[in-house]
């Protein structure tokens, strides 16, 4: 009866017609969004790395230090080797998201309205489904664990699932540790004494989880992209560290709320010690990670929300242990659950973003339109360059016959090395000199993608990527425009990939 009194708990039964119809409506919507999605650089970067090298061992060496564990690359590589189609990138990302949501619809113990909020949210219908990145894998693994938890918590399958989670992305390693903490606290707070076998099984699961985390670590460290170092790589003072930890600017601002509100949402788990402690621990370690290791964006912060959904899922199904109940818990529990509900409502409201783009006829990236332009007969085989360099990474997918020249490091490739060894300050004269040299050496035309709007009325210091800048001087702009022809102005996009 306690579960039925919750604003979240309901009957998770796929045989109910409303839930089935809800899933079908969502599926049609997602397939429509996916069919119209234009990849941006990070999606294609993963695909290019997955296809690099003559075999999988070589590919694994190529991704070392890239910043992500190997699981997503292996899925793309094996899938492409089997089907030999570039469309595998979109199919893999969308299929993983559909599988995660099918588990939610079929097995989650939430009310149908809660399931609808998750399905038709920015992450449930776009960010973790349509976007072909490795973060949707984390959602699939956490939802699968939540569904299977009663069956696997006393088996080594728990450790294997957590090891798998560790190799979806780096922040997921921290959430895997928090889920292991969930099991530990649950055993400590059980109504009955925990058998020795269960403790032995927990030790085995901890060892498997640690092995998964170590595998992730040796894949991503040391980083090959030293330009993408954290803002506080040199260390934080005590006062500055305290400020960043309590500030709403750092950590979870992209979710549309502060870490403090998320902490209140954790109070909905207050009757379950394992749920509450794991939720707060996961929030704290991710906040520290986003402040000290790598600055977060929406896709990173969403991992915590998916983790919180999984914790509510498991506790509603009876997991999480027990501790002495206090009268004050009666008011805190529903307050936390309603805040959690508000968090989900915000994510559903954010779905307006891709819908607004569709209504305005704007693609997520201008890369596909640029590829159509350079594949014309007069530009066949043209050398492509961009500032920032990363703007042409999608061309490896959309226009594979064109060599890509990276201005900062002055070499050809398909994936930009984000290196401090490159040219940190670039000028239009240097860009023009590279284009002329390449044209003379190869006889090919050169197409330049400029994210900055080249204006001759004032001097600009354009922030290219991380700490790289481009100096745009009025006289240099005039020289540049006199030596080049404007092919098209492809402005307006859902991402930052719009350019001349």
C-alpha cells in the first residue's frame, strides 16, 4: 500500500492499451526525428575513430586517450564490419535508445503519466535516442539493471552489468560505484542478517566492477587531447573549491536546475537508506567530477537523472533496505518525490527545442548542406579546411571523398587532435597561406569553412575552440575576401555548426 500512495508508483504493465499506444506514438515520433537529424562533429568523430585502423586491435590503439571507453566504438566497428553501411551510426544510436525505452515501458513500476514524461522528454526522445553518442548506452544499462535488480543482486551478473556500465562513458564509472554502494547499504540495512554467501557475492561483484573501471581508465588515460584539459587542472584553492561546489553555475545548470534541487529530489528516497545514500553520493561525486575533471553539458548531467530514475525504480520494487522510520519522513518523502516530478517536467518542456528547429526548418547542423555543396562537379575532390578545425569532422561522413586539412596542427586527417602543440593563435593570413600552398601542391580547389563572420569594420579575437583563438584584422579580412569567393552562407542551426 505504501508504494501505491506514491505520486510516482503505478502499474507497469505493457498489456494495458494506454501504455502500448503511448510507446507506439513515441516510436513514430522518434523515427521521424531520427530520419531528419543531421550529425554534428562529436557524433561523426566517434564513427571515424571506430572505423580507423585495419582491424579492431588497431582501432583500440587509435582510441586510446580519446576520452571515452571502448564499448561504443566496438559496437560501431562490429556493426559496420557486418553491414558495410554508414547508416549504421544512426541505426545503432536509435536502436539502443528504443531498447532502453522499451524496458521502461514494459517493466518500470511508474505511473503511466511518469512514463510519458520520460518518453517525451528532451533526453528520452532526442538527446539519448536520436543523437548517436555513447550516452544512450548508459541509459540502456541502468534501466536494464533496475528491471533485473531483484534477480541479479545476489549473483555475479550484478558486477558484470556494473562493469559494462563503467565502459559506456567516464562519468558512468562514478555512478556504477554509487550503485555498488546501493547494494552495500541495502545489505547492511536488511531486516535479517545477511548470509556469508551474499557478502562473498558482493566482494565478487565489487571486483568485477573495479575491473570494469580499470579497463575504462586504461582506455582513456593519459588523455591525447591535452587542449581539452579542465579549467582547474592547476588546482583549486579552498575558498574557490567551496564556491564551485555550492554554486548553481557549475555541475547541473544545463538540466534547468541546481544541484540543491536535485538533492531535494533525493529525499523522495528517504525511507530507503540505500536509495538515499546512493543518490546523494552520486550527486556529490558527479558534482566534483564536473568541477575538477571536465566541465559538464546537458548530455553529461542527464546521466545523473537516469541514475535517479533507476534508484526510484528499484526502491519502488522493494529494494533499498530499511531503517527506523521517523514521523518527519512522512512530509519529506512526498516533497522529494514531487521535486523529482518537477525535474522530469522540466526535461519534457525542453523537448520544445528540436521541435522549434523543425518548425523553423533549421537542421541540427549545416554539415549535410555543406557536403552537398562541395560534392558538385566543380569542387569534386576539393580540400576542406575550417576554423575551428572540428567544424569539418562531419565531412568525413557526408563527403568522404574530400581530404580534410586541419589548420591548427597543419596536417590531413579525419579526427582533429586537440593538441596544445598546434597553432594556438591563428590569423586569416596564415589560413590563406595554407590554402595557397595546398592548391599549388595538389592542383585541387580549397574550400574554407568559417564559423566567424568575416567583417572588415573592426578587429576581433574570435574564440575558436577551448583556449584557441583566431585574430580577425580588418585589413586581413580585405585581403582574404579579395583572394577567395563566397560559395554559400549556411547560417542558422540547432548546434554551433553554422558557417560561411
